[in-house]
């Protein structure tokens, strides 16, 4: 086992204009700012401005009367610049790779756009030759093939007709989510994209994205916790962070079919009599809960205090955690459908309880990605998806500044056990140290598992933050090479985080590849620090050092 897991919601945006209509109405009813007040546009105003731009620039953006759009995310800059992200439909079918971001000046005028595809989005017919039952059978077979040697139970598959614009010329396709359980009852899932005319597989990827008061935690020592008093007891629920809470899954698992969960492992809220939680050992079930709640707290604080994002979805709402999921479960995952984080206890040989701080930051950052760029979980975009979680999971760990779990550029170092055979899951300074990950980009990188193709971006991120060569940080030795023999000077972790976050939320789309990531991060550096700045030049140098450029 070399990965940690994350489950993504399989939904695609539906057609419609209700969001834009509601935004226009809200903008019309919103009170005018007081005299002398800053005129920074609201979210509703940004959507209204973008709606007008869509009408004016429809041809330029490749929009037609057969297409619909829905707003996915909005970013308003401090200077009033606006960035509105859209999903697209074609004749009411979701368009995979149809997403785009419209960039507006402070006054609402059009500045430009980033599009996942620049091809005209249309297909000759929306009537499939291959019928849904056949697509379901093909996806179920692909799920079994991806889990060779494992006897899967309760395998089901739910096809959805889409227009695929991610893989060349747009074509009608079935996107099928196949799910099942392994012999231990743990979830397995795979999304399969099938040509609806020929029945040939276009692409497939895991839809379980693997990775892999005060309280005495397993990994972080004694940590502060904000809790809720209820009568004479305390609940492990944080009213200061959107009522995020942690519950006990009671070693049960979920049963979900066709994306509908008939039963879920519980999240029985942890309570305590004296507001001092856990013992720091696995003998006390609340110790793992302390780690989970602490990881949620630190991830929430990092995104809010560093990037101004309140909550994973940016809407101020908290998530929840389930600990003690399944039996000897060697994974952890974020699930969009429940907006929750789930942790296994590990088997004690390969992994211990998977509640470490960088695991929490990694998995919850998948939630951030899914509500912003929604990087497709295959090919180079899949590697960028995984790397985004590695980067932000690492930055959360550094942000927490916990002496019991100091910041480093190792992924999952606290959860691995002797049976894993390595001191960490992945190494950002030299990803190839794990025996599988890529240090440098090549034309074949997109064929690797996304946890290994992520190495290129992880290597870039380390070089941008710390630079090349040998050094020791927080007692850990690193020696980061470059692929072109250059010497790279780092600009620090804080600037890395700001550049990557802006690139993710403003410029990247579902189809962004490594070349696109270079462009997106250069645009972000230009926005933040200026074209030709030391930071801008460092981004260019770090990408060139991993053969992207």
C-alpha cells in the first residue's frame, strides 16, 4: 500500500440559468455602498458582470444557443478584479472539460478567459449507439480489472451521458461510476469514460483518489480544542469553525450503490466529562478523534488566515470527521457527497491510524480542488490534483508549527510502519526516492499513476520554496537535484502557497496539464508580485528545472 484515499463526488454540473438569474436579482436588490466606502464588488455583482460578458463574448468563449452554463466558484481580488468559474452543458448534457474562467476588470469589463478546451463544443447527436446497460457492464469489468486478485462484492455501475471535450474532438460518451466493496467491506470505485458510439474506453480513473478544551493526540502531543458544552458534558464540536465535529464510525463501513448511500458508517459525536480529551494512545478511542479534530482545525485556519478562504468550500460551513472506520482499514478519504473526512485505524504493520496532520491537510485539500479547478483525476491533470493536496498538506503542517510534528517535505511520515518499508509515502525534494515517482517531466509522465506523476509538481514546489542542493530543515536532510543542471534559489513556503493557491482558484481548469500549470503559476506570480519580479523569474526557473518549459 502506497497511497492514501480521497473519494470525490461524481456529480457534474447540470444545465440551467437559475444561478445567473438569482445573481442578477440579488445584485439589483443589494444596497448601494455608503459614500466613501470601498466599492469592492460582491459575489452577486461579479456573477452579474460575468453574465453580461457571457452574452457579449459568447462567440469568443465558444458558447452557443445549445449550451448552458452554471457558476461553480467566484474569486474577487482586493483591487476589485473578478474571476468567475463556470461549468458548461450541451443540450442539457454535462460537458466534461467544458469548464472555463472569465476574468473581469474591477469595473466589470472583460479581461480574458481560461478554458479547459478551445474546441467548438458540439456533437452530431445526443442519442447513444451503445446503451446504458452495456456501458455499466464495461465499467464494472474495468473496476474488477483494476482490482485483480480481489473478490469484489456488491459491484454496481451508474452511467451518465456526457459530452467529452477533454480527450480531443468532443464526442458523446458515457461517464460511469462503478463502485463495490473488497473482501473486508472497504469501498472501491472507478470512473470509466466510454465512447457512446463505439463502446471503446476513452479513459478511466480511481474515483477513490488515493493518496492515502485540550486533547492528547497520537501524533501532535497535547493540542488545544474548541468544544461545545451541552449540559454537564462537552461535545467535540467546534462552534468557531463552522461547527466542525468528530464522531466515531464504530468500525463500520458505508454501503453506497449508484451514488446513493443506503447506509453509512455512523459519526457518533464524541463527548467528554471534563473537556480533556484522549490519552495519546490507541487504547482510548478519543485519542484518534483529537488528531482528526486538530487536523481539521489547522487546515481551516491555514486556508482562512493565509488565503482568506473560510471553510473547504469557501462558504463558512464546517465539515465533519469519522474515525475508527472499518477494521484494520489502511486508508483515509475525503468524500464530497457527505462533505466529510474519514479515517481508518491502519493494520498496525503497514500503517498506524491515518489521522496525521499532513494527511488531514492533504485530503481536505482535495475538497478545495473539487470546488475550484476540479482537476480531472487522470493523466497530467490528475498528477497536478494529487500534487496540490501534497503541497497544501505540507504547508498546513508547516503552518501548525507543532513541535511534536514539525514541518517537513515528507508525505505521511507519521503514519507509516515497518511493513511499509519506507520512512514516508512520498518525498517532495526528490520524488524518485520512493522508487516510482517522477522527478522530471517527460511526454510519458501522464501515463503514470497520478501519485507518481505528481512528483513533477511536488519537485517544482520544493524547488520554488527551498531551492536546489543539499540542506537540513527542522532536522531533516534534503538534497534536491534539477533536471537541467541549473541552480534554483527558493522564495520561501509562504510565496509558494500564495502562488499555487491563486493559480488553482483563478487560472487552472479541469484539463490543466503541466504546461498549463506553468502558465497558470506564472500568471499568478505576475498578479501577486509583478511581471519580471524575482518571484516570477523563480517560478519560471523552477519549472524549467523539472523540464517543464
